[in-house]
């Protein structure tokens, strides 16, 4: 059973229930006729907004946008900023781990100390994407 309790430094101040509700509401907007696996994602921003997204599939399967992709799009289009907490669900409300590509997407927009509710409890970005590729090598070249 995943530990969803928050502690002092593990997301204790985060309203996970609101994030779960936002993820579920987003999931209802999924376009998933091929997999029939609707996904909803939601995240809290540093300035207190909740952004969300749903997966949008395509007949050319590889072009599918994960829920995290549309969520990050909403983040940018509604004021930008950084993410502090993340939640992702399937159509039953069960927690989902973000796929590998989406961990990279989340990494790009993480706030320091960002946490994720996962099937293994609250995890940091570093827990789910250690030794990540980031902007540093690109900045060193410029
Ligand atoms: N999916 C997401 O939306 N997010 C993930 O992190 C994992 C997978 C979607 C993509 C596809 O539409 C469906 O789940 C089945 O793979």
C-alpha cells in the first residue's frame, strides 16, 4: 500500500486530494480511442495554480501525447512557472507512474524539491529520474 501521508519535507503541505480530483477530471477529457486507456495528470505550481492534462492519441500511434505533455502545455499557456507536486491516474483513479519520456518533461519544469505521488508513495524527482539530462551541458556550450 502506497504511503500517501505527507511529512515535513515530503509534501506534507500539499493538498493531494485536490490534485487527485484535478487529475481525474482531466482524465475525462482524454482522447484514447486506440489504447482505451484514458490518463489524467495534474500538478501544483509554485504560485498555487493547479494545471492538468489528458492523453491525446493519434492514428499514427507514435505521435500520441501523454497526459503529462498536455499538462506541461497548459502550464506554459497559463502563466508558466515550475511544478511542486504531481499526480497521475487512470480511468479507475489508480495512480500511474509517469513514463520515461514524461519524467524528462517533468524534470524540465520541476521546482526545487518537487514531489510526485507514486505507486510507491511520495517520491522526489531525483528518485524517479536519477542522473537526469538537463540544461547544464547546453548552457556550458553557449
Ligand atoms: N500515457 C500517459 O498519458 N502518460 C504516461 O505517463 C504513460 C502513458 C498514455 C499514453 C497512451 O495514450 C496510453 O497511456 C497507453 O499507453
